[in-house]
């Protein structure tokens, strides 16, 4: 016997009815199910010796199949009464948790765990939309802190007031505070904290694991979206995605998920029984399909990627160049209609004044001028070798960006309805959404109550006047001060009152 302590502990606790009435307090679908705590909280439970006992590892004991039973712990040599059972092969748990048994189902040759009954109910009906869902929506992406969740909440409220039926889907497993009504929550599929706890991963590694897990279990997402469409055939979707930039710039997981959501289906085969596949296929990113021939059958959603970037990066030439490169990389990686947003417009000069007018940054004009700004910033620094390399790096990035010339930005103050309306129009134009019959009338009513007048053509100029600091031209002899004098005979209209 390779694990005498764990085996004796388990059998003795069973014989004493210690486990009687215990619930499965932790169920990570497709991964493990855990029990053994009489309180049902996952924080208690004692061994037969009334103390923690040491781990027992053996080379022949591996988490290499479904039904492996192991002691749960919160660190080395901290075993008590709690144990878990694997849903599938989980080799990453080897030499971390003491294996003491394996569960079988006597009526079948295949390993079957009794706790399968806590899985989702079986639906024998065929998938109701074999030709795709044909819904419209937005994929909201961007780095952490750029305002994605706030944007989703504000856009949801705005569209609901216009008369659209909107569903917000949270695909960020780290987002546990949602300011909007969530129609589909990834936390119902997998929990980031539990993944980090069991696999010993950090926040970034755990999040990437969760996104790979979502892609592997994409049939779960397809079934959830189908339920939304059955309730309302014209439901509008807003996907709130995580903020790790690598997901959109080079990791294959997000690209494959977007392909699944947006491509037209061919021989669509959805898992109608909600059975969750093994996690063994996602132990490494190389197991994900990469070639065009391996792109999975999809749902035919008409989505626009909305990429949010903090607008205050415009005040730093190096950071703005990096932001443009990130936007370009995401556009090429996801390969769907794309709208880039400079968010938090009211804070655009929070960390310093801009070197150029606002349209220079929104239109991404000749970025060569930013090299001159970098020279001014780095001239006062003694690290001349670093500055030289840094300048050459930014020059190479600028050349790459301008070779493509496809990046532009829309400015957004989320508190201003006219800004939200403008972003909505860009998104609708990108994915081909057609207004509903009553939506245009509702839109005019909303904007009338917000501003009182229609937007003038010089929209960027008005935003610049509102949000950017006024520079002092009193010492500039060539500046025509008369042009700044307000004519008392002309009525003053505040477009953003």
C-alpha cells in the first residue's frame, strides 16, 4: 500500500459515518469535485488523529484517469478529512495531493463517478439553431483599468432606453463585481480562485487557463446563447472580456474563440447533453487548433471589437505609440470589425498637457512628430545608450504602424450620452446592425434631454475645448487675441450642458 495513512483515515471516517450528510461543496466542472467537510463550507474537517497528517507520494500513483481520489490540502502535510475526485486526467496535480483510491461504477466498464448527478441536466432536444444564431453585438476588450466593465454597464443602459433588448455576457473570470445585469456569467463554468488554488497558478496564468477552458467548453457558451435567442430572437449581445493584453495580441485562445463566435457554421455539432470534455487537451497552448483547417464550427454572430485605451496615454509619446501598436496587433489578431476607443476623455490631461491637438491622436496622424517629443523627454537623461536604443525601437514601431495605416480612435466620456451615441453609431456601422423601428425616435429624445441641440460637425474641436487645458498665449506676439473674444451679439450655446 503506497498511501497507508490516507487510506486508513478515509476508511475509518467512512466507518464512523463522519461523512454522512456531507455535500460536494466544490465542483469545478470537468476538473474535480470536492467533499469531506461536515460543515459544507470547505474550511473545516479533521482526520481520525485530530490533527493534520503528512503527504504520501509514490511514482506509481498518478492523476491519470477519471475517478482518482486524493486528499485535499492547503499546503504541504496539511491533510485532514476533505478529499476530491477527478473528472478527467489531471497530471498537474501529481506529487501535490496524496492519492489513496479510485472510484468505479459497478454497472459499467467505464469509470463513472456518482457525483455526475451534480452536473447540469441532460437536454435531449436538438440544438435549435443549426444554421447559426445571427445575432449582433460587441466584444469589449482593452487593458486592465481602461473602463471595460463601466462601458458595458453604460452602453447597456443606453441601448435599453433606446428600446433594444440587450444581454451582457461576462467572460472575465476575475470580475466578481458586476454593475450590470449579467445574462451569462463565466463564473458559472469555472472559478479563477479555485483554478489558482488547485494548480498553483498566479492571476495571469490562472486567467489564461480559464480562457482555454472556456474555449474547450465552447458548447456550454453556445447553449447559453441559444437560450437567450429563444427568449428574444433579436437580443443584442455585449461581451465583457478580461484585460490581459496577451489574450488579444498573440495568444491563440481568444482568436479561436472569436472565430467560433463569428464564422458561419458548417456541419454545426453542438454538445446537446452539456457534457464537459476533458481538460487534458488544454494543458498547453500548443494543443489549441491553430490552422485555418482546424477552425471549429461556429455561431455566425455579427460582432464588433470595441478596444478601450486610457486617453491620458496621449500625454506620453512612448506610451501612446505602445497603445497604437497594441490596437493594431489586436485588430490583426482578432480579424473582425474593430473600433478603437480613447476612454476617460475627461481625464485626458490628468498627467500632463498634450503636445498636439486632439485630432492628431484620434486620427493617428504622422507619428514621426512623436519621435521629436521623445528626444525632448530623453535629452535630460544621462543614459544616452538606452535613449538611443529606445528611440530606434519607437522608430521601428512607428514604421510598422504607418505601413498598415488602419488605426484610428474615437474619444469617449462615458458620462456624456452624446459620446455613447457616437460610439454606438460607429459600432453599428461596423457590424451592419439595422436600427429597430422605434429606436431612432428614442435616440433623438435621449440626446435632446442630454444636450438640447444636434452635434456640430467640428466634434473633436468641441471636445478639445471642453476637456483640454487652455494654454496661455498672452506672451505670444503672433497670436491674435481678438479671435478669442466672445461676441456679445452672438448667442452662446453649450453643446454639453
